């Protein structure tokens, strides 16, 4: 049966002339049904593609179990595996006020906590789960150096669960806002070798802080600035390396406040300030009520006495150390000032541009510029810090797949 829709006589009078038109439009009901089904099929197809990509990424992550890991069978300190296990041991067996302080029960020289409180809470959560399965995994003192097969399986699951819940979901949310031909980037970022090897090959949890930051960027792109501020505080409270992105976040949100109407801008500014302070206060509350405790946390997460860089890092200072022995000719205090000045000089142009023109495109460029500048010039850079600009660049650079591969190899 045909559905007939038509437009009746349309009259237009001009200089005593009458124009008349008669329009008929014939459509079929089943054509609309076909279009609706096609749209639904397209949505299902896209979701299926994302699911298959995620499943492939999980298989690649789990395949790292066939290899070794940092500190395997290498006493007395072992490695990153033992560090993560030891943090669970400390957080579930000691009171909170001893987590970051050197005591008879907490030897900070043996893998002491050196990340912000959210990492400690994360270790506490999985430590309680470990106690439920096998208390010997996290038994105080006696569990040091334990490398049982069942414990390694549990540790791999903790990384995988954290990765899927935070990093995978953030990448999926961001990719959904991209054109369909850009969905392949979802595959590239989930299969980035650096992230897989560092997190799943050596039991790290960079996926959590990176995932929280990608959620921040996604919410900013959706204009949910308040929620984005909360997620960035969580990201910064999980790993202090997210300070690399702080200048871009600050300038972008401040620029939006400045270029809004006065009343709206003031409301937005004070709302953001309140949310940031409240979230920081909530996350850090157990440690900011005691000045000594707070100082201990800060000294642990910003270890200036540990040197200019960690091991061999492909940044400016490590490269120049072949010719200039920084540690011998410059004091720690002066080197900190030099690093801060060089980093500030590098990020200043991008920050000024973003502050005066707070667009999403400028924010993306400034974030990448800021993270690279911190990696190249800041003080005490760890080799895994390259993950911050390397992973984020997938989201901000509108380049071809071959260019993406080149940048990955460069990082």
C-alpha cells in the first residue's frame, strides 16, 4: 500500500501574476523501515567492531604472561612485581598513618610507596582481595619475594581488570565521538606496545592514570568541564606524572572562564575551584590533617634526592650527560631550578595561545606540547613517562595511519 503525501496549490502573487505549483511526493512505508533497520545494523556493526578490537587487545595483553618480568627470581629487591605486591602487603597490614613513613614495620628502602594516595587506595583494595584468596600472598614480612604461580595469575588479573575498567572504557568513549573512518585509532591505542609491555609485562598500572586523563579529555570535548576537573584530580592523585598535563588543563578552563560573560565566567570559575578543592580534599583527607604526614607523602612522590633522571631516559639531560656531567658540576637545588625554567620556557607559547584562544584543537596541541616538554626537560624523569605523550597523541593528531606508526616507533 502506498502512502501519498502532497502539497496543495501554492500561490505566489507578484505584479498581478499568479504562480501556481502542485507537488506530489510518494513514499513507501517499508522504505522507512528499511532505513531504520540499516541504521540499527550500522550501530550494531560499530559496537561489534569495538568489541572485537577490545577482545584482540586483551589477548595481546594476556600473551605477555609467556615472557618474564622485571625482577623475576632476582633477590633481594626483585623488581616491579614485588613492588606492587609489597604495596598491597603494606596497605592491608599497617595503619594508614604508616604508609608513607619509615618505621620498624615499614622499611621505605624496600619498595616504599612513592605514588599519591589513590594508588595506595588501589593497592589496599586489591590487597584485601588477595587476603580473601590467600592471606600468605600479603602476609607482613613473610610474603617478601614470594613468586608463586597463583599469585602471578592474581597480579595479572589486577592489571587487566584495571585496564579494562578504566583505560578501555575511556578509549571507547573518546572513539565514539570520532568519525567512522577514525575508529581504527581505537585499535592502535589499545595495541600500543609500550603500554602493554610496561603495564602487563612489568605489573604497572599506568593504564589507570592515563585512562582517567582520557576521560578528562572526553568530558572536556563534551563540555562537561566540572566532571572533567574531577577526573583530572583523580588522575593526578593516582600518579604524579599527570602533572605533565596540568598546564594545559589549567589554561583551557581558565581561558573559558575569562572569555565567558562576566557573571557566567565568575560562576564557572568558582564552581571549578570548589570542585577541584573538594575532590583533592576528599582524596587526600587522611594525609592533610597531619602536617608531618602530609610532608612525608610529598617527599615520597617528589624525590628530588633521587637524581636528575631514572636510569637511562631519552631526554635532553640524559643525552647531554655524555658530554656534561650534571651531577658533578651542578647542585640538586640549582638543577631543579634549571629544569623548571627550561620546561616553563617550552610550554609557555602553547599555554599563552590556549589561554587567549581556548578551543579544543588548541587544548589538544597544548597537552601534547606540555607532556613532551616535561619529559624532555623536567627533573627526575622516569623512562615510562614517555607513555604520557605517546598514548595521548593518538587522540590529538589528525594524521594518517602511516604517520601514527612512525610516531609510535619514535616514542
